[in-house]
């Protein structure tokens, strides 16, 4: 209830740094307002006591001003100061009125905790310091005249009230701390995602791929994939459609390679696949399936969408060499009809055959 009220009137969400103090402000106001209204009615109708009537009336007035400052003027600090003033005034008036009877002095614990929770540190320090002086004054001024007290119903009520207040307040503080820690971890995870993924396609970005490429024992094959005639797709349909095509291709590739490798965006309309599982036959099979899946995908465009793939196995070659061989295979695929998968090993075989034929001419 309070969360919706705060967001609707103040546009403060649970992620905002002011949310905790504003939420506690509303809760404390509701509790104090209900108590003040009850005791005002009680001391007017059942047990008439003019000083308490004035005290409860002043409490309701200050609480109203506090919420006016919060929700109308949007002055959070002023609202919190007024609320702390209410807590300070009520507790110290009660202690001054009943002296050391009914364990009333225990209420001196409330003002510092509320001030520390609601106010900024410098203001809270001033309030706590001032309250400490006033509290000590109340303790010392009547010490010689205090009476020996017993334990009555009012004493029990006061102790339980303060116990509940302290427990709930620190429960809220600890819950806020846990929530803050959780949000820090969530923010860290979001930052890690942003740092490792491409914002358009959701595939891993080049930085992450280059990092994984250094883990040679893990990577078994590298495939470079290029979208055929992508410039024509943009020219005929617009860049928004082109972006959508890249996103859908990334989804298709990720679905096919999720169990055997990782997919990244290498740049522009190029993707890269690091195959980490299986052998050469498995890699070839998955790449063929990827080519067919993209070609069969319902892009709802006038022209078909296809991809060309060049790939290389990492045997004893360096990463740079494997990528260069995959690029050469991709270039061959693009130059010889597109929409095909070419391995660096098969390209090498073809080149060797051409050299052999030339030598025999």
C-alpha cells in the first residue's frame, strides 16, 4: 500500500536511494497518527486530561504538516525532521510528566533510532546529541525526588511497546540492508551482461569472444558466419528490418549451438561461433543445419535470407591463424555462390588440387 502511494505521488520506486526513509516515514506517521487519534478520543471522552489532549492535538497537527511537506511540497528532509520532532516531543513529554514511574524512561531510546534511520547523517548527529543532553537533564533533575517503583500494567505496556518498536525498526533496517545487498548483486549481474553481450542481438560481444578464444583447450573449432546480401536487405527494407533480421539469426544460431558452443557477434552482419564440444563431423553437421535453418526461417521478406559460413578446426595452429583460415573459407563461400558452408581443410584441399593440376599442364 505505502509503496504504491509513494510511487504514485512522489515517483520514487524501491530502487531509489530515498525509498527506505520515505517508506519508514509513512509507516511511522500511520502508527503515530492512529495512537494520537485514539488517546485524543480517550482523554476527551473517557478520562479527560487537558495536557494530553493538547499533546495529541499538537501531534496530529505536526504529522499533517509532515505529510504535507512530503507529498505536496516533496521536501523529504523537512518531513522527516517534523516526524522526528513528534517522536522527540511525545516521548520526552511523557517522561517529564510521569518522571520515573511506569518505566517511562525507556522511551528515551526511540528518538535516536528514528533520527538515525530517517535523517541524513549530519542532521541526525545534531538531533542525537541534543536529545542526549535533554534526556540526561530529565534523568538528573529529579533523581533525588524519585520514588521507588513497582512493576505495574503501565510498566509492562511501556516495556513491550518499546521492545516492539526497537525490534520492528531494526528488522526493517536489516531487511533494507539485505535488499540493498541483493540489488548490488543484481546490478553487478546486469553490468556483466552488458559487458559481455551485444546490445542489438543479445549474442556475446567481440570482447567476450576474444577472451574465450584465449582458452584454447576449450575451443575446438571456429566458424565465421556472414549474412548474404545484407546491404541489399537494408536498402530494400530499412535498417529496422535489417536489425530484426540480425536478431532472429542470432536466436537461430544460439538455439542450434547452445549445447556445443557459444555464439557471438563479430561485427556488422558477421557472427562467430566457438565450438567447444564434439569432433569435426559434429561441427560440420551443426553448421550445415544452421545454414539450412536460417534459409528456412520465415523472415516475411520479399527476398530470401541466407548465410555463408567459413570454419576451421583448431589443431596445433594459433587462434589468429584459425580465424584467418576461417575468413578465407568464408571468402571462398561468398565468392562461389553464397549460402554454403566451407571448411578451411576442404579449401586447402581444393587449392592443393589446383596447384597440382597447374603443375601437370
